[in-house]
């Protein structure tokens, strides 16, 4: 089982180029091209990135690919900007897919609109899929959540249950639209029916993961094994369906405790947690 991690939280400490290098030096097999702020970086600088335009973004993707290869790792997937209801975000989704291809990634995660049905969200994916196929990149949709301020817990959103997730996949019915299961989202009380159920419901459609830990109430995005999620049955369920994708961390809040000088220590801790999960998968 190969392991990777999102890179934006690391890039905020050391920049994107150094982030990819540190992932390789820490022992990851790959890196997730995290483009959360792409729509902002095209206009003004954001932490970890210089002001960019489309051509420079593509150049950056190629440069990051080579840095990864120089450090023995590859880009396995990417994460496009969100939320997709924002026109500025919608305008850069094809660029995110193109950057994924330039970096060598196989899958680009594109969130659904939280408050739209499977049929409504299918329109977005139908719009993007012809271009994604030209680039040789699959699109993955992801399980989302809303927040109920009265009950003070998460509530239903697009793909937040196994059944609705499968509806989104089936509504498009194309091998280039797959599922990325966010394990943290799946385990939040109120919005869904748990990661194990979702894994079994999705089956072969599940081709990517976002792995992080939380208190099973909030979307904490912490390092695995630090909070309340029980990963043992989740790993077993992934083994049950013969999951063939990567184990990709999205513990984006964890790196906040580190700075530029000790960032590698944080990346190494992330790698150790991901490898522990991967080893559990191999032994299951």
C-alpha cells in the first residue's frame, strides 16, 4: 500500500517546492497536489505561493513533478479548489485538471456542490469529463457535510451517505468519475452513516481516500491515531473490497503546530501515521 499526503499545509510553512521535497525525504511514496487556493493565487499571493497565472501554474506543476521524481516520489492525485458554487472556483477547475496531468497525477478531486442533488451535480461532472479524458485524469467526487447550528453537529450534504454517494457516481455512469472517501467526514456524527458502510456501498468506485482523525463531531483534520476515529474496522472494510488506491492523508490542521524550521519533523510524523495504517492494511 502506497502512502501520500496533501501538501498545502506543508507549503504554508516552507513553500510548495520544499513541501514536495520534504514528503520524499520523510518516506512518503507520493504527494497530493493540493490546489485549494488556486483561484486566489491567480489574483494575489497566498501563503506558500507566489502570484501566478495559468501558464506559470502549469510550469509549477511540471517543476513539482521533477522535484518529486528527484526525491523518489510521484504525484498520485490532486485536490481542485472549492467550493464549486463560487464562479471564481468554477473558472479554474479545468486548469486544476490540466495541472494534475502535468504533475503526473491520476485523479483530481472535485467537490460536489453540498446542496445539490446527484442529478444536479452530474451537470458539473459532465461539463468537465471530456477535458479530463483528454488529459488522462480521472475526476473523483467526495462526501461532504453541512452544519446544523441548532443540534451543533454535522448534517446531510451531497455524498454524505453511502447511498447518496453511489447515486452521484451512478448519475454520471462513467469510468472517469470515481469516489474519494473522506474518512473524517464519514465519521462525523449526524451527516452520514459511517466509513465502513460507505466503503462497502461504493465498492470498486472507491479509488481514492482522504485520511485524517477527528472527535467524531467536528472536522478536525488531525493526524491519524490522535483523536477518536477507530481505524481498525475501516482498514478491514477497505481490505474487504480489495481497495487498490493510495492511502492519502489530509491532516491539514496538524502542521499548524510546526514552523519553517521544524516542518520536517511534522511531515515525518505524518508519514509514520500513514505507514502505520498502510501496514495494518497489509496485515488485514
